[in-house]
């Protein structure tokens, strides 16, 4: 499983006009670690719908179109978290009776992934 950042703090600043170091009140390495957690949340979300799981998602990143959609979903997730005062994605959970809690994915990020065909629903 890869741990390379697909979105850098600089890209977040350019795309969303958010300086993560300042907004989160952390050092640059901690901002990168935060981004990695957000990235993993999105990749794990896609992996739930992908035969072969996380490793398959990373292999498919060789396709620039696939990688672009994943990056866009990460940006949407960051924007969603910023709107919610930077609460970690894995701290915003939904639960069902008798089910494990799972992270909430930004609705727009989910829709982006679904419309791009990255979330196979069996339909």
C-alpha cells in the first residue's frame, strides 16, 4: 500500500485557498500527515467498491483519468472537512444498528467517484 501524497499542502492552498499549516495550527509534516489520512479515507472508500481492494486502487492510479478523479475527490473531502472545522474524517462517523462505524465521505466527493464509475454498485 502506498503512502505517497496525491495532493500536497501547496495544491490545497492553490485549489481551495486554504493554508493547512496555518488553519490546522500544525507543522508542515503534520499537515502532510493530515492530508495522508484524508487521502486514505477516500482511497479506502473507493476500495470498498473495487475488486482487489486498496492495492487495486493504487494499481489503477497509472491511468491519469482515474488518478484525476481520486484527486478531485480528495480536494472535495478537504473542503468538506474545512467547512466542518477540520474534524478528522475518521471522527465523523455514521453507524447502523449492529454495524461498524465508518467515516463520512463528503457527498460531492462520493458523487464525483460514483459518476466517474469508480464506485461499482452492482447495478
